[in-house]
């Protein structure tokens, strides 16, 4: 890989941003499609949010913000019970953050969004946005502190003991997914110490996983741990990305008090060390693997290297860069060229008071080109009229690597970068444009068919999101075929209500309308997953065609009804025309008489002339019964 491409690839891995379909911000009730590797937009103002904590959360800083003179406690109360000084002025009841039942179903990510952007509530209960007053890490700190308020020291202490007894063998003592049994797992063990991992998962989600397990990858504990014990280990698992948790569990202090007590004064240097592990089953880390520590400034909105340091791994995968200069608020990240790709640690923004040590342990993976490891978690397609004979298609795809190897093919694009995930487009797609957020991670191949190709490796368990637009001719009522190379779990198509469009295919069912900032969209949801290589085919019909279809259906129904009526009348007529069967008893008696006559004649009891005359008479009587019942 060329040096410039290496820098571009690393820069793409440094920042994580939450994306929705281009131009569709504010999707109500629509799950976000998360981008795991995106370049920031260059801007003269503050850098954009990463979409996750840049470093380990400090509950001490969160508590300081929460209880500050102009902080959250003014409304929510110093204990978070919703009983602050001005709470009585609200007509609605403020939430009690210490209420475990109410907090468990929430995610830190959802609360972070409210902290950042406010709640758009009614005037009396309006929660103001804090994005303009707090930087992103401060908002993660205070949001995590608020979330911690429904944990007690006793709960954390109980969870820590269960973790050590039942969980550490696979998940590791610090939750990094590096326990001695981790390599025996049928799927990658998650890194709970990564501050970005659990922010999108509620305690309830984690509790269900602990309760029911994950098949062969993780046992169920519903029969081994009672409900409270499972809640305790969930609390401790979440706290592994927070500073000061061990002291909380051991000393019995509140999270805020302990975190404040453990804050350390800054030293001029920070010792950067850690361990590299191999996350692929059967894989290992070679001794002497070259590592680079990069200290990066994001203050301008675009990554800029300040310093670089080099070292190599020891035989056990451990490494140390020794004491390097402390650069508060700068991003520290370790990189390695492994298996032909650039693989990195989670970027950490060094915070004041974080102490003299920085652990940048990370996992590397082997590489595979097997497309069977890739699936599409979610795909969203917005179809709108662009001109009289053209449709505008806005599409977003979320790929997922379900294996334990980095996905990257051996094929290369013109720039020399290797291809990862791909999205073929309809053959007649025109004016294809990538979203600015992903323009450095994908290229457009003219085809045929035109194809969007990723050039960023997809890590195990990670998602890669693509969003783009294109135009399609709309003469008549076009049947649109959206090709796909991978299985699709969830596909939804949206059309504006004002357009009068509808999707006319039995494989799609109408869903709940979606309210966006620019109007209401009717939704149509795929009723079953798509297999790899199976295109999503659907037909767009307008109001006129829908009216014609309804008239045609009505005509067919009326025609069939007329046929049924005519058939019924004909059947009744034929039934009335049928002759009444003869009297069975009389007919049988005549037949019996003929049989007796035949027998007596054969025995010589009836002369021939008398026999012929009587038999003719009986047969004539039978004929009369048949003709005239």
C-alpha cells in the first residue's frame, strides 16, 4: 500500500460517525446505520463528533459537570432523582436516574443524543441542547455518570465477584475479550473495555444475553444465577470502560466520589504500552511485529500527525513505547502492518488527569476474501420523483463481518487499493454519487453493471456503512432490480406520501409510515431475508396505475361473480330437468317376478307360449315405469 494510501486508510479508521440516509436526518423510529470508518469533514469550527467516546470515560469529570453551578443538578438534583432546585417549576415530572427499572431499558447512546441535542419537548419540560457548551468527551463523561446513578456499590461489588468467577476466563479480567478461553469461542469475544462498544446496548439487552446465552459461543446463566446476580454482572461489565470502578466496588463509595478521588495530576510524560493479541481462531502474533504510535491533532477538523514513535512486540505480544510526551486532548493510536493490511488500536484521546499510563492494547486478525463472512444487516432505499421521467434513488447499506478474519479481497481498483465489500447497481443507474462521509472509503466502477467498491477492510464483528444516490429512468412503471452479493436481513423501501407512489410486489408488505423533517414517507418492508446473489425486485406504480389496477381487479371480481351466478342458474335448471327415478319398490318387484318366471320355465312348470307372453308383459310394465315415473 502506498504511504499516502496508508495515511488515508488510517485516517478513515480513526473517526466513527453515526450516519443516516443522505439528506434524511432526524429519522424518527428508524434505526441508525452506523459508520465505523469515516474521514471527518474539514471545517474551520470545532471538529465533528466521533460518535463514541474517544477515550475511557471519567466518572469524576462527569460528576463535576453534573454537579457544577450551571450543570445538570440544577434541574435533576444532586442525586439525580429529579428533585433539583428548579424542578418544581416544571409541569412534567423529571426522570429519576437512580430508578433501575426505568433506566435499564435505555442506552447511553440515546441519552447522549438528548444531552447533545435536547429533547424538543414542550416548553415547560424542554431539555436544552448541551452540544454548544460541552465537547464530545465531556458529554460522554456526564451521560455515563448519569447512567451509573442506578448502580449501587453493593451491586458493582457483587458483579465484580461473579465476573471473576464466571466471566473472566473468556472475557478477560478487564473485559478486553482476551481471557485464556477466548480462542475456543465460536465467535469473536467482544471488548467491553472499549468505550465505544456498549453505548448502543441497554442493560436489558445485556441481561437477556447473560440469561439466554449465545448458543455455542456463550452459555446461558438463567439456571445458575438469580435475576439480581445477572443484573449485577451486567452493571460490572458496563463499568469496565469507566475509570475508577474497582475502587467503587471495593470501597463501597459512590461512583462519583471514588472517580473524583482516583483522578491523578498530569505528568509531563505518559507511558504507552499494551499487548497485541490475535482474534482469529488458531492465530498468533509473531515476535518482533513492528508497531507505530501516532499522536494526532484533530482540533482543526482534519487529522494532523504531531509525533510518531516506533517499537516491536515481545514474544508474548506485549509492547511498550516507554515514556512519551503527554499531549492532552490529542489522539493516541498504535498501528501495525499485519496480514497485508493496516490494523490499529482504538484511538484514545488523552484527557487531563488520566494518569501516567496509557494502555493501547489491541487485536489483530488474519485476512479472508470469502464473501460468506459478509451479510447486510440493514438496507434502506428512498425512491422519489426527480423529474417527469426520472427517479431519484437514495440508498444506504450496512455490511457486517460475521467471521473472525478481516474481509478484504485480492482484487484491486485503479488506485492500487484492494477491494472489500461491493454493491452492484441497476444497469441503467445514472449520475451515481457517494455521500461525502464515505467518499474516501469507496470508489465507483463503471461496470457493467456499475458497482460501488469498498477499499477499507471490514473487521470481524464490525459494520461498514455505504450511502449514495443515483438516478433511474421512470418511463412507464419501472420494475427495479437492486442486485446484491450478500444475504440481506432487513430491507425497507420508502416513498413520499405526496408522490402517490407505491410498491407493487407480493414480497413486500406495507409498514408504518415514517415521519421525516421533509414529510411523511410510506414504508414497504421485505417479508423474508434475501439469499446471497438474489436481487431485490419491485415495481413502482403511481396513483393512476393504482386506480387502473383497482378497476381491473373490480372488473375481474364482477366477471367471476357473473360466472358463478350463471353457473348456479344452469345447475338449478339441469337439476329441475332431471326425471324422477321410478318407484324402486315396484321396479324391484317386477324384476323379481321376471327372475321367478325364468326359474319356473327352466324347471318345466310353465309352457313356452305362456312363458313368452308373461315375460313380455312384465318387461313392458318395467319400461312403462322408466318412461313414465
